[in-house]
C-alpha cells in the first residue's frame, strides 16, 4: 500500500503537476479594413494553435485566418461574423510549433 504524506504547504500537489510546459510565441498580422475586430490567441497544445475573433462593430464581417508553422503548408480558416458575435478558430499541425504566424484579413460582408 502506498502512502502519501501531505504537508501544509501543498508540496505534494505541486509535485504532481506536469514538469514540462508548452508555450510558443504567436505573431499576428491583421488587415481589418476599418472593422471593429479584436482577437485573442492561445497556445492550446504543442501542435495546436487557436485564435478567438470578436466583432465589436455593427457591420457583419467575413474573415480569413491563415495559420503558418515553418515548413508545413499553411492552414486557412474562414468565418462569417455577425455584429457582436465571436468565433474560435484553430489549426493542428504535424510538428511541434516553435513559432506560430497568423495572418487575419477581414472585410465587410
């Protein structure tokens, strides 16, 4: 039977957390064409990149988001955003992401 010793400082809980963390830089280039669009990027996993696109304007928008990870082929995601709505977009790659490049182009619908 295994026994765990708990200390007041919570050392055992911290020791149970994974020792490795994945974080990579994300570079975003945007062309918004006067729209009130905002975004938030996420390093979701070592081979998965995500972005949340928010339309704060009063005009619906069509957005194309291109994810690039070095030598792999770019992955394009397209979304139609109504006024006041948001959308989550992601791309999974075959290799570990070292740096993720995202190009976002939005135009009025």
